[in-house]
C-alpha cells in the first residue's frame, strides 16, 4: 500500500476546517486562531503550510473549485463532438448561468465578499493561475483544430480570465445598464482580436440578463 504523507493530511485538515468555518461564520469572522484550535494544531504548524491568512483563503478557493463536480471546464472537456471554441463557450455559459440563477441573498453575499480587498486579491490570483490554465488548454486545442487562432495562448487566457472576473463582473463596479452593454460589446471585439471569438448571441443575452438584474437603465 502507498504510504500516506502525514504532512499532506494535516494541510488538508486545515483547508477542510477553514472551508467549513468560512461557510458557517463568514470569511471576515474567521481568524487563524479559530482554525488551528478547531484542527488541534499549533500556530507554528499552521504557518508551516500557509504563510498567511490570505494564503489560506487562496488555498480554500482553489480546493473548492478543483473538487467541485460542477467545474464547468472539466464538464466541457468531456463533451463529445465539440471543437475547442464550442467547449470554451459551453464552460463560459455554464458559469454565467450559475450567476444568473443565484438567489438575491447569494448575489448580495458575493458583492460583499468582492468588496473585501483580501478576497479580491485572491480572486484575481486564482483567475490568472487556476482559471487561466483551463482556458489556455482550450486555446491550444483550438489552434490545433482550427476553431481559434491565438498567437499567445497563455497571455490571452490570463487576460480573458482577469477581465471576466473583475472588469466585466456585475458585482464589482457600479455602472449603468447602458455602460455595461458597451462593456460587453467591447469585450466581444477584444477577444475576437485575440483570436478567441467566444461571444455568440446566446452568451451575450446571458450577460444582458445579468446586467438587467444588477444595473438600472438610464
């Protein structure tokens, strides 16, 4: 039988406990002391695995996404008969619809968390490292199957992930509905110029529906 790494088990225990406490008490109400007390380890042991509370938050975000059975990119990879561009659209639409279908209380919670500088910083890091890697895989595949023509897949994937999570998010920047629509149009032109024509009519309509939920028309 393979030997189990006790260090890795302790790290996973810390992550799982932090994830549970964040869900129960809210991110802002959980301190490092709460986590180590619950796990039964010392602060020194905690800092052996995580340099800071911020790094712990990032670790929880990564773990939650990677272990999610509804990970849109893993689901997209499994789709048969689709080229890479179609898989990318499939993943993007799944993610967008999850936001569109979120309850009012859930959207409010996302807005509150997004305003936290620590959460925002870790979300951006998560996007340009984890999410961008999923996108890059499809961009490279798209170059091979001819559905996309991207000169710089890594840089393009990071740009797209970062813009979607921050500048294009309906939760971070308060703008009018009309300005939000202009953002969608600009983003459509931008990604097309990068060789990633991801925005089709269905995706734009989902974005428009999100905008109608979050922003007032002038």
